[in-house]
C-alpha cells in the first residue's frame, strides 16, 4: 500500500502545476490534440503482416532496410528486398524473387556525389515460364529477359530552376525456340499433315522520361514532363511491329496565404487526355477533373472533396505551410531508393507467339470418304 510520503509528493506536483497555470483551471475544457510523434531513433522498426494469401516481415534502421514476403496462393513465391547505405554517397540494394514459375534478380545502386545530385543504376535478369497457344496446341516455355535503367536528378538553388530528372531504360528478351510439332488436319476426303514451327518473337522495350521543375513565382512550382515508351517485336518473315507511347505532363502548384494551395494539371498519353484543378486550405480540399478518349471523344467528369484528420499538433504557421514545397525539392532516403523497383521496368518477359510463322503442309494422305 502506498505510503503517506508518496501521496504528499503527488499533491506537491499537482499544486506546482496549478500555480504555473496562473488563474486557469487545472482541468480545462479547451480542445485537446494528440502529442507529436516521436523522433526517429536508431532502434530497428519491425513490420509484420499475414493473411490467407501471403505473409510479410521486415525491419528498418537508419542505414539499412529489409523485407521478406512469402506468397503461398496460386503461384507460390518468395520475395526478398535488402538495402544498405555504405557511406554518405553510396547505397546498394537488391530485389530477389524465387517462385515456381517466376524468378528475378534486380540490383540497384544509388550514388550521390553531391547533396544536390543523385544517380541511380539498375540491372537485372528475369526468367518466367508461361503457356503459349500455338496451332498445334498449348506449350509452356521458359524465357529469359535482361533489364537496365539509369537515372539522375539534380536540384538548383536558383530563383527559376528547381530540379531536373531524367530516366532511361532498356529491356530485351532472349530468343527461344520450343521446336517443331506435327499437326494433323482432317478433311472430308483426306488427312493432311502439317509442321507447326511454334516460333516465339522476342521483344525489346526502351524509353525515357524527362521532368523539369520551375519556380516562376514565389511559393510556386511548375512541373513539365515528357517521355516515350517503345516496344518492338521482330518476326520470322522479316517484318516487325512497333508500338510507341508518348506522354506529356504539366502540373502547377501555387501556395497561397493561410496554408492554401491552388493546383492545376494536364496529362496527355497515346489514348487519352485529362486535366483538372483543385484548391486546398488546411485540412480541406476540393477539385474537379475532366478526361476523354482522343479517338472517340468519350470521357467523363469527376468532382471530389476531402478532409484530412490531423494526427498530431499543427502550428499553422507560414513556415509549416511551405513544408510541402520544401519537401518537393529534397531527395528521399537513399536506402529506400535502393530497394525500389522502377515502374518502367517490365515485370513479364517481352515475348509473344509469332503470327507470321504458320503451319506448313508436309504431306497429304488421301482417303476417299465415299468408300
């Protein structure tokens, strides 16, 4: 049971707190807010999740991150991601996938020779087994693919130029030949024997994405982006198919008084265009967007409104209102970037059934159906 000395100590603390508050009551009816989140520490952060289809476990420290993911659903696979920051200028990471039909190894390197300059290099190999439909029937084959990516991003402290980034990638699948297969086609008068070449056309994908950010006005940000993504296949008869996708992007943000910001955006891709505008003030936001198909002209409208519930103390000062703008001009974690797989790298082999390699007549065995 607590002693009398313990209760006297508690009473002294309460009395001191009341005197420090002046004439304000000890228990105030003012609106309460959640306390600030704790600052990051060197202690590892653990992650764990499990459900009926997969399980994930991982951890993070200041200079490394790791994640293990097990998928035990329709296509069992083990995925491992590990990143390590070697020093102030260099970090490396790897993504490994090992499954029954899908295997991939991707290596990433982040190099930051200066605080305002960063390079990223990625290279990997992917092997996947898929089922292809030929004239002679379905056939499962394994295809190897190689991927490469190089990217850079630069920041400036000038009044006009904010930052510049460029990413270029290339991926190509190795040639593979499942081998010929006999095919019998029966008519009313004969049985015809064909040879199905079962040819697969290996493809290649290459492209680039360029972004330039400007500050034309105080507390503003204008982002200009353009890029091309090209996929090509070469067929057995000497012909080729080529699919080019060009994209353009324009995004403008103006930070206003009272923590308000006005945003407008425009995007153009091969099949559609879209533009929108939004206004946000504090926790509130409202916006409208319009998108339409470039060929048919069909499209739609969207209107959205939102409210953000704060999870900690917010000062509402002008300096905190510009935090979004300052964050847009800074790099993310080198360790996290070293384990991030670029969305521009294909996740499946670039291979398809060669439409020009048709079955060839080998012999005809005539059979009189009338007899």
